[in-house]
RNA sequence: GUGGCCAUAGUUCAGUUGGUUAGAAUAUCGGUUUGUGGUACCGAGGGUCGUGGGUUCGAGCCCCAUUGGCCACCCCA
């Protein structure tokens, strides 16, 4: 049998893990600086917890876990004798009650409701875990990937939104990636749908507008028409999607256009506050932009929405995204609990850093000292010295096979990029003067174990 | 869910209009050197050419199917 792993999943080598941990550590450090604390939730959730939260497309991409035991019998019991295997869609809900989590936000909402009596609000949590999507893999898209989420729930304040923008800026400044943070507000999109008289079609309209930079104005109009949006509504939409200008000009333009929409004006007010406050505080390296064509597919967003793209390299997909959701917890029985959060896509950030060569040269050297011996007697002599070195906090190891040739042991050190080697043979054992070799310079010296520890500490 | 490209050693790839025993580089292991790595030289192992079928005297090469990979659309991190 040929060894293989499922489509869209990957193994990570030690070198890759060192790089990945660099990203995780950087993000974690910034999260903590902003007062977020970690939680973890299971890899799987009850299917009902996840279904219906991500829109029609999203629901299709949830990995369902088949029930253990005789699921055919179970399905028969609940569906009756006459059920038809051909309609797998019908039986799937009868043979699966668990699913792999699709994102971290919905399980977080479930967590908040389930643990509401242990939580002090506003609750700020971060979470770095894998999620799974049954998407078809391609560049920057995996079926198993890590999200790094920071969310605050139980606070309506726009200060949270402002802080998240700063947090994004901090993370990418530390990682040396120049980014563009696109900001919009679902309320503005609602306002637009309202004033063009197609309130019901808001999802269709936002999805179409979102594609503007890819398919152009004509493409958007065509898609709207095909989806039953009236011609007069499309006409009213034109000035909006073709408008160019600075954030300030966009805001003024929107104020005029959405003057009759209460929700639209609310959205403008929120966006204006976020931009003004962020501007007055200043950002390190990130650029911001109001993008009224930014929609985002996840159904649960109701207020501000964010999307972050790299400004350098060929990687154009978003590497971070988020927004405000007013009622994710309502469905689990805890209404009026607004939250806002963002999610960093660690795997895509990895791809960006790799392409731009932005990983630091020597991220965390592993072993610092290797004991090379010539036989069992030497090995026995070295074991206590090895323990002594470890106790002193020096990452060290001994070549485990006592009889191995020196060339082999040295090669091992070289391959693992171990900077120092201690060579111990009969001479060394006689007087305790060990041979310490610096693998970078090739220099050797006779020296005691205590001096070695002192030097490498 | 729709479309395009690809599949030969652990890895990256050669392989002539279809013709004998499928090659190289690199990695691995061994040796030159049983107290010295990163260099050099020599040698070894490693492939039912993704899988199944077809055409042919003969298929790694042509045809069909299937699986897997990459990429684009959709959607998204």
C-alpha cells in the first residue's frame, strides 16, 4: 500500500514547523498584548451547531462525520423502510450528527452561550486551531488549515473595531508584510439595497458587487439582471459602483445617496468613526481603504467587515478577514450579544512570507551541543555530563548508537546544524579535558565540561 | 459544482516517428579514511513508468476510462 494523505491536507517537516511556529508565535504575542486570552474547542461540533451559519455555499463545504455503528440500520429506523439510497442528500442528516468545524467563530458563539455563567463580559478570546472545508484545493486553498482568531463579544463599542485594525497592523508590521486593510459595513450594503428598492435581494446584490474588480461593471449588471434585480434598481446602482475617490469623498457621496435610509446612515456613521479614530492614532505600516464593493460571503456579519490582502508578491487572496456579528449567539439561546472579530489565515500568510523571503534566517536553533563518542565506555562516561549540560539549560544530545563511526556522527551534527560537538575518547576520559569542536569555524580545543557549559550557556 | 494542464526512482526531471535490459542529477547507504562533518573520488540499493482496459508483432510514448496532483471559476483564510 502506497502511503498517502487525503486530498488538500499536508504533512509539515521540522523546517516547515519552525517557520509556522514563527507565525503562530508572532500572532499569539500580539493577541495577548491586546488582552485576548486563549480557549480551545473540539475538532468536531454537532452538525446542527454548524448548519445554516455560513450561507448555502458554506453549508455544502462542511465535512460531515458519519455516525459510528450500523448507520444504515439507524437511518432505516428514523426514515422508515421505504427510504431510497439514491437520494443521499435526504439520508445524510440521518447518518451524520457530527461535523468538523468550518471556522472558529461559530464554535466560539456556541462556547459563549454554553459557558455564559463563567464568563465576564466583554469577553476577549483568541483561538489558534485547524478548521476543515470540503473545498476543491488550489493555490492558497487547503482542506485543512489553521485560523488564528481574536474576537470580543458582549460589547457594542466601535473601539473594538478600531483596536482590531491596529492589531492587524501590528501583526503584519512584525511579519514585515505590507498590507491593505479593506473596510466596509454591511449596514451600508443594506442601505443601498433599500434605496434602490430591492431590500429582499441584498445577498444577491452584495455577492454581485463583490465581484466588481474581477468581472467589471458590465459583468456585475449582467449578473444582477440574471438574478431578477429590476432594471430601474440596476440603474440606480450605477453611480455607486462606478464611484472613484478617497475615503472621505466616498463617505460624503454615500451620505447624499443614502440620506433616506436609516440603516445606511448608521453604517456610514460607524465607518466614519473607525476611519477617523484609526487615522488620528496612526498605523505603523498597513494601509486602509473603504471598499463599498467588499461584501464577504459569511452570512452572520451585520456591521463592519474587514478583509486584508498582501500588497507585495503575487498572492492575491485574502490572508485575514473578519467583521461584526450582532446575533450569532441568539440561535443558541442568548440574544443581544454583539461580537466582532478577525481571523488570520496562517497557511496563506506562510505562503506569502515564503514567496517574499520574509522568514528570519535562523528561527530557533534546535540542538546546540552534540556528544560524539567511540564506544560504550565513552558513552557511559558522557551520559552524566549530558545530563549536567541539559540541567544548565543547554539543548544537547548524544549520538545514541555507541559504535557508530565518527564520520557518521559528525555528519549527523552537520545535517542538524548543531554548532558545537564534544568528542570524547580514551584520552579525554583520562584527564577530563574534552575536545570541543566549533562546527562553524572548525576550531578545536581541550576543555573541561564545566567550561563548556559556562561558554555555551 | 464547472473547466484547463499534468502523472516515469524518496525528490526534481530526461526518455528519439511506438522497437531489445527505462536513464541522469540529487537524496539515502557503504567505501577511499575503524579520532573528525560540510569538499572530492568509487560503489550499492531503489521504478509492475498512477491504476484498469484497448490498438499493435511490439506501448513509458497512441486511444478510452478511472484515480490522484496542480491551476482557474464559484466561494473563501
